[in-house]
C-alpha cells in the first residue's frame, strides 16, 4: 500500500507563551519578538523553506484568570497574555511567501458575520486563496465580560450561535455575487453587473443581514473551515462544517475513538467522511541521536513553569487545581468551558488517573498535546504510528522553543520522512489551502459541504433570470 504524505502545520499564537509555560525564558527562545513583523515574516520564510503546509495561529479573547481566582499567575508567566490580533500579520507573511497556507483562529461568539465574512474574503484575495478559518466558540468567561456581556453564553448556546454565524458567512461568500458579476468594462464604465449581485436577505435568531456581500468572489470564496469541537454538540458542528479538524489527545488509541466518531457523524450529515482531514497537536524535541534529544528535553524541562501550566489548565477547563491536593486523583466534572481538556485528564483513558501535579508536568511542554522526544528515526516511527493507528492526516506542530523547534524539525525530521516517502520534496502545483487538502483544482468547497447549498441557489437564481430574459427576447 502506498503511504500518504503526512501534512504538517506549525502551530503558534500571537503571544509569548503559547503551549510551553515558562520556556519563553530559555536563552534560545525568540517568542518575545512576537510584536515585530520581522519575526512573523522570518517564521513564514523558514516554514516555507521547510515545505510546511501552513502556519496555524491560535487565539483567545480573554485572560486566564481562574487559577487562584486571579490573572496574576498568567500575567507573571506571559500565559497567552499579552496577546495580539492574529489576523494582522498574515498579509506581510503572504507577501514573503508563495505556498505557505495560513489557518487563523477567530471566535464565532463575538463577531458579526457581515464584517467577519469581509475580513476573510479580503484575506482570501490578498493571500490568493491561502487562508483558512479555525472556528472556535471560546471558553473564557472574562472574554464575554469584556465584550459587553454579563457572563459567557452557555457552552451549547455558543454552538447554536456559531451555527447561524457560519451559515450567514456562507450565504455572503457563496450566495451573493455570481461568478461573472465582475465585468471590469472600462469602455462602458461598468465594473460589476448589479443584476448579478444578490442580497442574501438573512433574518435569524441572532443575526439580521439583508444586504449584499461587501467583497467580490475570491479564489476560494469560503476560506477552508477548521474546527475543533470535542463535546457532543461540538463534534456535530465539526462534522457538519469542518474540512479540517484540529484535535488533541494523549494517545493514538484515544484519538482514534474521536476520529471514528466524527467521521461517522459527518457521514450521517451527508458528507464524505474522508473529506474531513484530521490533524492533531504534537510537540517534537529532536536531535541527531536519542541521547542528545533526551538531553535537550531535560534542558527544556528545567525552564518549565508550574504556576503558568496550572493557570493555563484552569483557564481552559474552568477548574482551579490550586484548591486541590497536588496528588489527589481528578474526576470528570462538567463545566461551561472546553470539554476536550477535561476529558483528556479524566475519562478519556480509563486506565489512567491524573493528579494536579501530573497535569502541570504534562502541560509544561506542549500543553494538552503529547511530546515526542528522540532521534529522527524514533520520532518518525512515532509520527507514522500516530497517523496509522489514529487514522489521521497530519499534525499541527507546537513548539517548545521558537523558532528552534521548527528549525530542528526541518533539519532532522523532514529528511527522514522524505526518505520514507511521507514528506514531499517540494510543493506541488496547488496554490490554495483547499487544494492542499483535496488536490489541485479543488479551490472551492466540495459539493457535499453545507456552504455549497448557496452556490447551488445562486446558480438557480442565474438560471431563473436567464429563463425570464429568454422570454423577454
Ligand atoms: C486542539 C484544539 C485547539 C483549540 N484552540 C483554540 C483556540 O485557539 N482558541 C479558542 O478560543 N479555543 C480553542 N479551542 C477550543 C475549541 O475550539 C472549542 O471552542 C472548545 O473546545 C469548546 O468546545 P468543546 O467543548 O466542544 O470542545 C481548541 C480546541 C482544541 C481541541
């Protein structure tokens, strides 16, 4: 059997401390440069030289302030605060590269679809189709309180809102401008034909958008949709909308349960289950030999920040472990935060119990994702095992230190995976992110994706108009 190419994205965030609490203080870490555009441009060029599929940028809109009931630990440890808007560096990175894709996280909970659709449409034009939207529903109550709400909407209502928001975006991207609406006729001074630009007329529970889309059709129209729902309602959402799913799990066996389930739910929703490309978060610490890699890992661990790790866990789960005995086993409880994190450390693996102390150590490097430590052979064996056992398509690589972790990946792992036929020698002809997932030529959403409904409706409107016009003639 021929083995597929494994896809890799670098996983980052517009902040200092992304997934490895404390490691920003390592002498080789450059994450404090996150506020320089050069830092991002250099990173994009490095990733493209290493033939990464893309750069994936996480985001949060609030401060992790659950730990000890205060933001102090997060602020002290730069735990995703300060954090910048992740969209703003994309155009500079796109200008410096030709092939690298960009997956950007924007919460669906605090946006208006009319303006959000234009933001992604603009980026799709300016990157020539290299943009993807990672839809998250948010989990920090502080975000809600600072964005004009009394408290965060309930977990399930955030998904209900997301459902309507993405639907309105699809209508704007796919259902407003006909393919040949733009004429650019200089002689007659007609840029676009108003007959071919339609109002979407949306009136729903959360949004009212009567008008036309503000941009014009871009290479992908709908950006590639990423999503990472883990709860029942989250999986249903991902199964309906996600073209790429971002997951995290401590072992391939645990991940496989999720993968099988989400593909089954996608099939029930009328989608080809294999059209959901599934990526999991992983951190790699590598060097020429296993011993050198272990020494590097030990060095990194000596910089890990216990308090920062628990502040992160508390923010994601809503559970403040500072109140518990560090060696007390955790039990599953429901909170209004992100369930994936709760499940990882409680019921996901029935053979394993976790204590607060163990959680902090696990989160210390690579946060919720596993860490692979070893030589190129050791790590590549593990990567292939994850791909095969979990039935996934690729990885989002978090870093222990940046850009060092990505440089090590390119130096040590890429050649090994290339020798195994698992990593491409060069980019192919694809220019858009969607073609990366589905092959050259597939720039627009597939027919079985919910956004395609509005493409069909637009085609119908056009057919109806042409019928009327033929009668008039
Ligand atoms: C791998 C992974 C990465 C995520 N990244 C973010 C992020 O950057 N920002 C965010 O607000 N939520 C993030 N989330 C949270 C989810 O997208 C989702 O909103 C949250 O988990 C609540 O849904 P759930 O209970 O269905 O998992 C992430 C979740 C996963 C599994």
